[in-house]
C-alpha cells in the first residue's frame, strides 16, 4: 500500500485502487469484482474482472443492478446508479494496508430488497462505525430479479448466487491487502440479504468463503426448480420470445423489468381496492424470484440443508423485528376491522386448526393488525424458531435475537428498523422516517457492540439457543434476555413444515 494524505492506494489481484480517507478510516468504492454482465455475459455466470493497468480510482460508488428502487420493498435509502459495470464491492477499512499479523475481522454485507431491488450504495451500509471498532467492512452487489434469478433454458441457474460467491472469493483473495483477515469473515444481510446469507450457510460449495453468519429478518430459500422454470417460461411467453439466452437477450433491460413486474409476487395487489390481493399466494409460495433449489449449486432448501448439518461448524445469529410487516395493512384498518379476523385469516389460507389459538394469543389486536402480525410471524419469526431448533438438533452454535423497540414514526418494530442500529448510523439520512425523531443511541450502542463482539470472537454476549432456557436477547429499552422468546410462534411450525 502507498498513500498520500488524501488518497490511500491498495494493490488488488486485478490492479491498484485509489480510495479516500475519511474520519478515522478509508473507503474504496465501486471496485469491480467481475466483468460487466452485459452483452454475451448478461445471462452467464460472472467472470472475474480482467486486470487493469495503473491505479484505478475507487472514490465513488459503482453502477448498481437496481435500476429503480421499490419503496414497498425496503424502507432503507438505496440509490440506483446508472452504468454497465454493476458487480462491485465497497471496502471500508481503518487500516488500508496489509497487517503484520492476522489482520482485522471482516464483515461482508449483502443488501436486501426482495431479490429484485436494493443497493450496496446505501449510506446506512457505510462501515464507518464498524471501522471505528476494528472491523473491516465490505458491501457487495449482485444481479437482481430475472437477470439474477430467473430460469433460462440454456443459462446457469442462480446467477445472483454465483455473484455472491465470486464477491466472497474476491474478499478471500484481496481483503488482507486492506488490513482484513480472510480467515475471520462474517457474512450478514437483512431481509433478502438475510435470506442470502442463510442460503450461503446451507451451500456445500460456499463453506470455505466465510466463518460466521448474522441474518436479520432472513427468510429461508425454498423456490423449487419447477417453480422457477414455470415463471421463466411465462415471462418469455409474455415477451413473445423463446425461453433461451438468445430469445431473452433480444429484449431490452427495460422490457424484461416490465415483464418481471407481471410475474413476480413483489408488489402484488399494489393499488388494488382489495388489500388482501396477492397475500394468499405470497404466504403459500413466497417470493417468485430468489435463490432456486436446483439440486446442484443449491442442493437443498435452507431448512433441509441446516438439518443435514451443512454449516454446523459456523456460528449463526438470526432474528427479526417484532412487527416486520404489521404495517402492510395499516391503510386498511378501519375497513378491515369491521370484518371478523377469523374469516380474513381463513381467506388468505391460514388453517382452521391454527386460527383459534392465534387469535387468542393476539386478542388485543384489530383485524388489520392481526393479519399483519400473522404475516410477520409466518414469514420471519416462525422460520427463525424453526431454523434455530433444527440447528440445535445438530449441535450447531446459534443465537436468537428480537428487535422489539417500537418506532415512534411507524408505531411498531417494523421491517428494516434494526439495520441503522446495527450499523450505529442513527445520524444518517432518512432515519427519522423509519425510526422517528431522536431514536435511542443507547440501543444502537448495544446492538452494534453485540455485532462487533460476534464478528470478532463468535460470542455476541448472551447464551446460545441450545441452552435449557432457549435464551433470546430482546433489543428494547431496556434490553433484556428472555427464555423461549419465540415460543409464541411455535403453533405455526406445522404450517411452515408442511410447505
């Protein structure tokens, strides 16, 4: 590494990059880990970036696979940046030079956005606070939507997953030059990003690329190859082309995105007079685009993979906010609260055997709120419990948390709320819209410190799930540890297992 007062320069395997000093750390933005996925490479596996000559500026975020943010998917500011070279990493480091010893622990962040949106260029994903506390931080991009996850007859499946793997290989090959330790890599993400790191945890071919996992609100992967093929054929048919690389390459990016909107469950029912439109299919089928259990790269769904002991040597933290999607029915409260909750739950596919007990446990909620809470519990909280118990059965070290602090602007502990607390960035932009004015810094101090401890040592500071009390840390004011903190969702496990 060479440096000036303003511009540190680090040598990577593809060439030198010039970053920028900030307050106490350096940022290297938009470093390409793969060739631009355009032209002949658009629907192919990612190809490592060719070497360049001289020093490449890494002063600005690179182009993003996201072309248009979806407000209904994420409450996080995630900008879209034009350009073709969309497969990039951003490195934030307190020590932009190779260490004499083993180097600093590393956090690799994979953004969420329902696998169709999201951006690594969010100001919330800046690693400054982690750098302050001795953690090198990397955020990565990956192909989204149909380009990343859609079935094509003569193209590799899971192209977005292959992007994650190549980005993690880049970290293994290069992070030591930025002061990081490639033998201490924690992968983490939220929402679809949380599902991404759980997918990687269950992939045999990815095991050598990381050591620990933090999953925030991560749904397990369960899209089958048959489901993926049906969607791919439907999209191609709607576009009037063959479901092949040649056929789909004849469509512009904008045309594929428009067709994707017609076949994807993301945004289903948006603008519909019936607020329940699309909810039943979302609960029964999950996201239409995402990691595909193809029997090859992803041989098993996440839960089955964990039950088989894949990744059992790696420490895992996972959890959710208490009211993830409870706000999804907020606009329909007055209309829906006049309808008996039992009938509404039955109409979206909740089994009769579950309804009575679930309503008894949520007797203080109106119909709209109880439907939103059911979505939260079914999609996020019950799966976290299920995966923890599956991991405990194979003696895999697992910790569970809940984020229970209620946003004063959103009225609950909603989806995405824990992210700025984990990154300790409550002074960043757009925080008040999600968290309200003056969110508690002491809570950010606690969640961030737990994350740093886990990344550095493998211990977040409370007892793991496999103890007799099934301990769960609840982040609130005050933060406490409770026994069986997900027990209220146990009645939903037979519904999840049946899928």
